[in-house]
C-alpha cells in the first residue's frame, strides 16, 4: 500500500511551478516567529531577523525591514509582485504577508520551523533533492 503524503514529496515534479503564489494571506498572532523562520530559509542563515524585526517594532520600522525578505522570497521562486507591491503588502497587512510567505515555503516542500540546516538534513534523510531554488538571473 503506497502512502500519498503531500508534506513528504519524493521528486521535484511535485513542487508548484515558479511564477505563481500557492497561498493567500492569513492572520497570525506573533509576527516575529514566521518572519524569522522565513528569513532563515531565504538567507540560509540564522533566526536573528525575527528578533531584529521585533526590536524595530512590527507596527512601524519593522515593516520596512520585513518587506525586503518578501522581495527575496519572490526572487527565489520568480513570484509576481501582484496584486500588491511587497512594500504595500507589509505596510497594510504585515501579519498577513508573513503568514503567506511562511505557507508559501511550506507548500514548496520547505518547513520553515526546521530552519535551513534542518531542511537540508531532512531532504538528505528522505533522499529528496533540494527544491529547485534558482535565482532568475542564473542560467544553465
């Protein structure tokens, strides 16, 4: 009996195509957590971005800091800036933008709660090639 688990893809064919968001906006309560987790995946670095976001205050300066990570995420997957600009998405509904970015990574086979290194280890143990994260300027 085979198991069909969408959270455990076995090939890159199961990932959504570049150029489309796979999720809409949703509200969350602690914006620094998804912000930090998305930043860690996008930058392949540490969770410090969430702390910086909280220090800058999510209601004002934090929004200016956070929208740059949305731009980076869009660049990784060639996502459109429509229907709103990254800046507008974070200024008008920062909480919604964070959760959309978080779910976007989840829908593409990346678990933001594991961090970059945790995802790499998970993919290795499952025998899954890393999801195709290619910057648009790169060619083969």
